[in-house]
């Protein structure tokens, strides 16, 4: 289980960073501060806006956290074999514990958190989750051993 999950997560990160450096998309902190340069006359810059935490120092699209989480959620859901698995996750950042019934629910929270923190645009999280799920399915379909694809 751990080998497949980490194989999928690692492969998703490789694909994700390949895409990040292909698209070289700016992050919200850059886009918001320089909104007057985006070609949209309705955009107004806010040079004082900052995200909740320090912005990662690499391109924005797609969300790496979503890529990795999508791959892990896909593999774990397939290996546990049911649509429902009750579990909890602890956050070292917020000090909170979240309870879940499905692995896909974690993905929703990951995507929301990355937008709310100011690190990503929603489309980057959706694209990252999709990429991660596709990598997870690929790993399940091609890895040797008994597991559900």
C-alpha cells in the first residue's frame, strides 16, 4: 500500500513540476499586485495584499499539493476498496484534527486550503487534482501485484 501510494505521489510530483515549468504561471501574490498589467481594464492592483503564509518560490500552475494529494487519494481509495473509510488527519500547521469518510473529501479540503491561503487560483487546484488522480489510476493499472485498479 505505501509503496503504491508513494510511487503515485512521486510520479504525480514529477508530472506536476514538469507542467509548472512549462506554463510558468504567476501566483496570486504576483497577479494581485500587478493586476493593472493583465490586459483586463476591470482589474485593479492591490500592492498591499499578502497571502496567509509565505508563497512557495516556484510557478503556480498546477497545484503541487493537489497533484500529490490526488494521486494518494486515488491509490488509497482503490486499495481500501470501498467508497467509505472513516479516518482523521492532524494538521501540524493549524493544530486541528479533521475527520473524513472518503479519501476524495481530503482533496476538497486541500484545494480549498490552497486557495484560502492565497497560494493558488482555483483552476490550479482542480487541474492538480485531476493530474494526480490520472497518475494514481495509471500507477494502479501498471504496477505489479494484487490491487484494485
